[in-house]
């Protein structure tokens, strides 16, 4: 099971590290290894959240997520995305941006760094909305009840998460504007960039999240029809394709997963520049990490880990909230990538530990009930 799920990840790791060695020797080998670990540590919460969505999809779409989805994640977000950022911010065509990444990596890093406020505002708002919609939802299982119970009551107010997100964005933009004014107004336009990018992130979430929710409902309806069709097929002796029935809904959920992964990858891409300016090494290292995140997602789904450890999803969403806050703070202030990675890992580990304690308590309770019933 483990080898089947992580087999491609192991293979890509070997290929990536060998390619790095041929490209730049042992130094490049070490850089790619570090970047791989960085990506995995920063994106573990991504795997947990993805698993919650992926478990609703068929085995066919899980395979698509591990194949086409990986191509999008590795080549789209880890290779093309930084180039597109540079091309837009520096008013260059993509070919010139790629040439710049190879021949003038310092200038390339400078241009990506200049684009960071826009990236952080967009990604921060998208992730913040995911977190807010989660904590404002009334759910049967609550992890930190003293926080989640009152917030669930507040969540009954329509559009509350959107209002809070806009307030946070406005404060972020005003902070940037105030700082620029106090320092001579050198980057006043930066506040406008933050505001527009943040609104774009919010709109993207509303569109993609809305479509995902709509087609998730459609998926449930189609599953019911699929079940009825299968029963009818058994009676008539005919066969029916399950993939055809749920394909449209699963496709839009797949798109939602890809946008979600893109938002999670912002911090990894930006953090990678603190380690190397070489776009090839960056793509290799982050690509290996992205592959493990996807394999881990499928592993969580197939093992039923989210059902066994019910607080993991909570911990992942709190990690999303922390990452959203970190991204918005980094618009104005620098935060070490180690802190970014550790926050997510600590929250996930805490929720896992809480889940284990809950399971033991339930087992003990069941044991007492059985003893009492036996007496």
C-alpha cells in the first residue's frame, strides 16, 4: 500500500536529485533536497485539506489528481508561475523572463520579491476565506470548543466571513499606505496593489468555492441517480459507467483542488528564493515536495485517516488561518520560512494528538459500557 501510493514520489525524488547533481554537482543536490523538505513541511496542511475533498471523488479522479494534477502543480505553479510573475511585473514577454531567470538570477529574484505584496495579498485572502468559512460553520465535531462554539453561532450572520476578510484586507492596505507615507511615500502604489490583489483573491475564492459547492451538490444527486441506475442495470443485466455520471461534478472539484494547491504553494515558491535563485533547482526541489504532498493526500484518503483522527481537518484549517495571517503580515514585514513551516506542523501534530486522546477516551467508555452490560 505504502509503495503503491508513494512509488511515483520515490521515483521522482531519485530522478530529481540525480538531475540536480548533473546540473550543479553536490551543492545543487543539497539545495534540491532542502527545497523538497521545505515544500513538504509548508504543505502538510494542504494534504490534509485536499484529502477531505478528494475522498468524495472516485478512484479515477484520484488518479487524475496524481497525474495531470502533478503536472499542473510542478510545471504550472513551481516553474511557470514565477516566470509569469516576473513577466507581468517587469512588463516582459515570457521568453525574456525565462532568459532572465537563467542569465541574471539576482535580477529575477528582485523582480519576484517586488511582486510579493500582490502574491501575498491574493493568496492570503483566498486562504483566509477558507479558514473563516470553516470556523463559522456549525459542525457536530468540535476541536477547540471554547473557540468554535461561539464562532459557529456568529456564523449564522450572512456574509460574515466576507465582511471580516474585507476588513482585514482594508487594514493591511492602510498599514502599507501609512508606512509608505511615514517613509516619504516611496511605495504608495503598493497599497493599491495590495487592495486590488486581495479583492482578486476574494473574488477567486467566491467563484471557485461557489462552483465547487454547486457541483458537490450535483455530485451527490448524481451519486443517488448512479445508485438507482446500477440497481436498474442489475435487474436488466446491463452495465453503466459510473465515471460518466459523476465526471462533470468531479471535474469542477478537481479545479477547486488545483486553485487551492496554487494558493498553498505561494509561500513555498517565495520561500524558495531565500535558498536559491536558480529556477531549475527551484522547480526540481519544489516539484519533488509537491509530489509527496499529493501522494500523502491520496494515502490519507485510502487509509481513512481523516475518519479515524477527526480533529486533523480542524488542525489543517487552523494552519490555513495561520498561513493566511503570515502571508498578509509579510506584505510589510519579513517572517522566517522556518516559522511558517513550523506553525502548520505544530497545529497538525496538536490536532492529531487530540484525536488520539479522543479515540482512547471513546474506547475506554465503550469498555466500561460493555462491562456494565455484562454485569
